[in-house]
C-alpha cells in the first residue's frame, strides 16, 4: 500500500510539473507566443505565402485541399475554421498559435503526390519551419489570412496576423546571466498582464528596497526587525534548495517566457512564492494584536497578496504549478519553525554582547556554503545580497539598542492605534521615503564602485569585463555582502538619524 501511495504521489508531481498546464493557463489569460525561426526558414515560409495567396485568389471559394494520410486523402470544406478542442496535446502547439512567424502554409504541388490525387496542394509542415508538426488536413479560403490545419489529435487555429486588439511586447528585463532579451509575445488581456506584472514585482529587489524601509521608517521598527529575520531565512533556504534539487524552468515552447530575468536559475521551489507567502502572513501574525485592525481584513489582505504572487509566477512562465505549491508549503513549514523562535533571535541580536561577531560570521559562512552548492549563477549573488542585508540590519538594530535609539513602545501602550490620515502625515511619510531611498541608492552606488575593483585587485581577477569578473566567488560574494550589508545598516541606523537631524522623525 505504501508503494502505491508513493507511486501516486510521484504521478501527481509529474502531472503538476508538466509545462503544458502553464501554457494552458497563459492561453486562458490571453498570452500568445511568437516563437522565432532562422532566416532560411523565414524565406521558405514567405515563398509559401506567395504561392498560397496566388492559389487562393485564382481558385476562389471552391478550393479543396487534400493531404497525404498514408492512402486516400480526405477532402475538407473551404473556409471552415477549426479551433483548439483537444485538452491533451493541443497546447503543445501553442508556440505556433496566432503568430506570423509560426504559421502553416498551403503551396501548390506539381502533378500528383504519393497517395494523393487531385489538382495538387501540399502542406508545408511545421517541421519545415522549425516547430512541431501539425499535419494532416488543411483548407484555405478567398481573401483569408489564415490556414486551418487539423490532425487526429489536437485541432489548432493558426493566424497569420495578430488581431488589432492585441499588443505585442517583449519581456520587461533581459536575462540576468546571459543578457538574452527574450522573444516577443502577444497580450490579449492587458489588465491581467499588468496585474500579474505587479504581483511578480512583489518578490523583486525594487519592492524590497522600498517596502522594508517604509515599514521601518513609518510604521513599526519592532515588526520590521522580525519580518526581516524571517525573510532572510526563507529566501536563503529557498535559494539553497533550488541548487540542491536543480530542476530547470518550464520548457519554451510550449510556455511563453513573459519574464526572462531569472530564466537561467533553477526552478524548484519558487522563491517568489516563498516570499509571497512568508512576508504577508508574518506581517499579519506580528501586527495583529499589536495594532488595532479587523482580523478578517488582515487575513484577507495576506491571502490576496500570497495568491497574487504565486499565480503571477505561472503567468510569467517562470514556474510550474508544482514549483509554486512546493514554495508555498515550504514557506509555511519555515514559518512554523521560526515563528516561535522570533523572540529569542531578536532579543539575542539586540542584547547579547558578542552578537555582532556571531551575526557577521554566521551570515558570511552561510554565503560561502551557498556558493559551493552549484556552479555560479545569479542566484549566488542574490543569496549573498539577502544575507548581507540581514546582517547589516541586525548589526544596526544591536547598535540602536546599545545607544538607546529607536526604542520599542512599552507594553502598556499596546495595542497601537493607526494614526488618522492627514495631508501633513502623508507629506512627511513621502519625504521620508523619497529622501531615504535616494540616500540608500547613493550608498549602494558608491559602495559598488569601490568594492568590485577592490575585490578584483585583491583576488587578481581582471576587472575589464565586470560580468565575467562577478562570476567568480572571490568577487561576487564580497561585493554583494559588503554593499548590501552597508545598505541594510544604513536603513536602520544612518537614515533614521538623518531624519532626526532634519526633524522628520
């Protein structure tokens, strides 16, 4: 019985990691691929289009096409449109749907072909243009810009030109490792495109460098310290687990790569899903009871945040359903372990005499370990960046506690009431955010300009090509660790002192 259960679980995992489900979800959301081919294939298809157009205009609506089926060809009605109806393999052809680069063409054939009689048509198969073969039957019509092809399995509708209601776009950011810009794709639902783009940005650096400082400077330093502890451990364990499992991203085609930035990294588990689960639910657990707000409001907000981030990774073509589920469950497991220990860890960082030394050595050792798990990739740098940020913020919290700065409110003042919104409050909060983020960006740029050449000089690695230089652990680890530990330290210590000096605290 145990073997049957294990086998069924294995079958379920294989089913959930099939990229065809990702492609199907993208199709439902209005994402269409325009997979490219080489110039020779393009020339062949252009010649086929000219032949096809001439035949369509000469023969009119009565044109009948037959295709070799291993014997007698079957006739099809003209102007008949066939849409995708087979759930099994139809989306495996999605990479050729609705894109002029990937269409099937009917061309004239001289005389008879094997197993085929008539006035002569042949189907330029998808294998001729570098995509999966769609074969068997085709029909063309007068003044039609599409050719319908069917087989015994999936039926696929192929359009020569995108609809005017569609917009053709490219991935927002190029691949962080190879610099590949990715392929254009068609968006039929712009609302979902922007919604899921926002959702996936909730797990990127721009979000972290604005969200965490906002909580620290405007809401509650106590909550932010503990939230960052959870975030560091969730992201570190997630990135390290990726390098142990080493599962590749969903294949394209059939999946459309709406995002390219992380495409060269491993896929299992989804660290976006992990962060999208850990941050909102930890925020909810830390603030409910400490701040006055309805329970259902906090829970609903956390769930919507989590669902949006998780689904956005499937929409972007970066993760399979299994990757997202694994990231969600893995994050919940880490929360169950770390939530009871948050008081102990936070108090240790604040009060223990040798905490700074232990914080630095622990985070640096974790970074060194992560660099040994696999060959260099951008995830190594992301891991060092997260560890450096966590170390810098922990050091700054220890220093604040030692100097009596940014004290936590006494327990008799709990629960805290949110302040009434006013124009003055919003202006001060915006000034803090704008000034603080500008200071952090300046510090990051300055430290980056110093640490990379210095690390290259110390390690003896040429600094002419920074991309290649940063693929060495001797450069990437100290660069990320030093730069972002400085940024984290400045977020909790330096910038709040600047606010006090400018009377913005």
